[in-house]
C-alpha cells in the first residue's frame, strides 16, 4: 500500500483550490470552496487532522452527519472512487 504524506483537511482543500485556480473560472472555485466547507467542518468536529487516515467507514459517518445537518446535499462522496478505496 502506498504511503501518503499527512495532510490536514483545510490544507488539502487549499491545495486543491490552488491547483485548479488557473484551470477554471472563479465561480467554479467559489463553488468548490463552498462544497468543501461541510467536509472540513465535519473533520474538525471529529478531530480528523490527517486525511490519509480516513477510511470508507469514516466517510460513511460523514455522509450520515451531512444528511442530518444543515449542509445536506452540499457535497457527495463517491465511496467507490479509487482514491477512497486505497
């Protein structure tokens, strides 16, 4: 299994947005920022400080939280994506 560099949720979000900045319109970036906020908030509440430690079961917990919160429908996770199954 590949080793991943530890990455905090906020740091990963900012890296993603920085990488996309030259590729997409500002409105797309703002939408991405908005859609990532609930996930970052959940990570803070669950004391997730390193995204490389997340597993499908943890992400299922996020999905349940999102469905019960004001953020319902903001951000969907594809549990079958190769990045999540690693």
